[in-house]
C-alpha cells in the first residue's frame, strides 16, 4: 500500500548529504537565510551559501581590497573573489570539518553551493578572519615599500581576532537573517 504524501515533496536518494558529524541531512533542509543548522547530533553547524557576501565576516572595505587584490584562477566559475573562495580556503585548512554541497544541478534548493561545517558560526567566523589576515600578510610581504610591510606588521601585532569577531558579530546582529553590511 502506498503512503499518502503531498505532491512535490518526494526526496531523491541523491539529495541527501553526509554532514561532517556523521549525520545526514537533505539538501532542502538548508535555505538562503540560514547561518546555523540545528543538527540531529545535538550540535549547531555553521551554514554558508555561495550567495552569502564575504562581508558576513569582514567589512566591505576589506572585501573591496580583496576583490581588487585577488584574481580568481582561469576557469574559475566565479569572476571575482568572494565567499566561494573564502570557503575554499577553509575547506583546504579543515577538510574533515566541512561538507561542500554542489547543488548547481538541483534547481529546487535555491543555491548552487552550500557548505556545512562541524564548527558553529562564531568558530567559522574566527577561522575565516584568521585566513583573511594570513592572505593579507602574504600579500603585504610582496610589497615593494618596506614601510608598508612594517606598518602592517605593527597593526597585525595589535589585532585581536577574537575581539574583532565579537565586535563585528554584535554590529551585524547575526540573530537576524536580514543583517546588512558594515
């Protein structure tokens, strides 16, 4: 005997994804405004989608500098530096802690790429900021003007990632899915 269901609610077997914690979730469990996923494992996992702006983690002025300074590789699906590149760096740094979902062939979910992490949103924010600082440090090391390198190193020594993340998250009001850029 067949089970009654609402038309259009069937879930294909290949629409299920393995999360870093070992649980499974359906691709439709993640929506565009989501930043956290309350998992069956009992933890809350950070969720990031390709359309989320990099200003989720750093101010627009830093994003503008990154877009000007970082040129995506030839053949890259994304024309300018953005969230997919940041999440690629996180995935490279913490491969066991990230599930990358390619939904580009699934028109029913509303995103092309989604990353679910074993970290909560605050921990992921800290990791992204640390990676951005490393990227900037590397870029400045190639500067021709020695005073630029020295000035950046002095600023870097005074920079507290944890404090930055706390202040930035407070200013952005991450409890609201409609937060705006700083």
